[in-house]
C-alpha cells in the first residue's frame, strides 16, 4: 500500500495483516466448479488501473466462496505489475468471517468532504494542544490517519489471514493500537452495510475504537440535497448469559442538511477528547478530564456545499497557461534492466564492505541480519 495506507501497529506479535503479498497459498480446488468472483475482482482491478472505472459504484462488494481469496492472490502473483498496483493504489476491505471483499472507489465529493471534516477536527485538537495540563498533553499525541489500514485479530487459522478495513478517515493516538474515532461517508450500497461495518470496527477492536461516525450524503429523489449523520458506540448489556458488549446508535440518520440544502438545527458532530483513544490510555493520561469538540450542522453544510461547488466547477477553474513557445520535456526513464543492475552492484558493494569490517574485527559494527532475527 501507499504511505497513506501504511499499517499502524504497536504489537509485534500480532498476526500478519491481510494483503496481496507472497505467502503459502492453499492448493487450488480440484473437483469444484471454477470460482465465480475471482475473475470479476481481477477485472475490476484492471479497470481501475486503466482508468475505466468512472461509471462504477464507489462501493463494490464481492461475496467470495471458501478459498476464493487465495485464488485472487494466485492470479495476482502471476501479474506482478497488477499486484504492485493493487498493493499501492487500491483501497479494499476484507472480512474473514463473511469472506466478503469490498473495493472502495470514493468519489471526489466524498473525499473532499471528509478532508474538510478531518481538518476541522484536527484544528480543534491543535487548539487544545496549546493549553496546559493533561488534556493538552493527550491531544499532542492524536493525529489524523485518513485511510490507514485497520487490522483485526479475526483471522483464518489455516492461512493466518485477518480482517482489515480502510476507513475514509480515522484519528489515532500515538500509543494506541487502534484509532479512537473512525469516520465513514455512506452512499448507496455502503449505506446498507454501514451498521455492520460499524460493528466490525467497534466489536472486533474489543471497544478500543470508541466511536464510528457515518455521514450519509447519498442523493435520493431527484433534486434532493438531504444529508444526515449517524454515530455508533459500544455499550455493555447485562443478559441472562452474562455481560455482553453491544453496538448502540447515539444518533440515527439525523439530518444536518434538509432536502432544499438548508442547515437544520441538529447539534452536529460532538466527539469528546476521550473518544480519541481506548479507555485505559485515556484514564492513564487524562484521568477524569474531558473536553468536547464540536462541528455544527451549519459547518457540515458549508463543507459539503463548498465541496459540491468545487467538483462542479472542476472544468472551469483557473490555472496559469504555458507561455507561448515553451516546450515541455520529461526525463527519459531508466530501463528496468539498468535499475536492476545498479541495485545488484550496490548490494554486492555493501556485502564486500560488511565482510571486510567483520574480518577486521570492528567492534562498533552490528550485523543487521542478526539484530533482525532477535527482534
């Protein structure tokens, strides 16, 4: 994955994350019918790489059969260019419990809207940082992480693969394994799955993810500009079988913009500072202190309106023209074989230098390979 997708983890003993990477694969089925979804997934990956996916839904689900994820990996392993593109550019979720693969292709409106919300939350966090005391110290360790992969220990015991999600936005404390706040922008198919998606985040993280915010900006009947917000948290419930952790909705499809595009009197998003990390860390760093962050319905409307205008005006926005008579020239690319040759020469040189230093008894030298094996 790209740097924005880099996995954040604090536990070196966690099961390796699910990804399209080299690993022992289960043997292909012999007497079963060919997998139905694997070729469709590969075809979609190729469409995205070729830029031919513009008419696709931004949330495409594939219900895989047992072993079909392995078949997708086998096909990708046979196409190294596509494999590299998928790992670097494509956002997807995979659940080992349901064997469901979801490819995410958010629109410009969704991405720009969530970027404004993320910026508004981070601006308030930075204001808290400027204060004194435990709350300021806590806020100094919280950062936006956009679509950073979130991995859960709900894994297949045969393949060692676990579930993963790439949220639209998230906020992580430096010392927390999971983000405290997750934001998802809902539309069409995704809206139907938002409740289950929130359960995955909240329950699979053992409530370490504190709150999941869903923003529905799906356009219903023609001309409607309705937009709403939902928030979900976990709540312990006493049952006849003992205590049970359940997901509850604090806000259910609350409109912040009506069908005419006017802001409602809904209070808006109101996460607490304590929501940005798991309870143990919050108690350790802040005790009983807390502080509320607020993004009003009016602000949400302004963000969404500005985003929609920006996207509509995309073709007419200003830019500097290239001066007459000026030509453009890009550097020629180095042939792959030359790159490989240069890399090989560098590695050989490093090996020679390492061997020489060991032979000379350099006491300050530490063999990285030995060090890595001990970690």
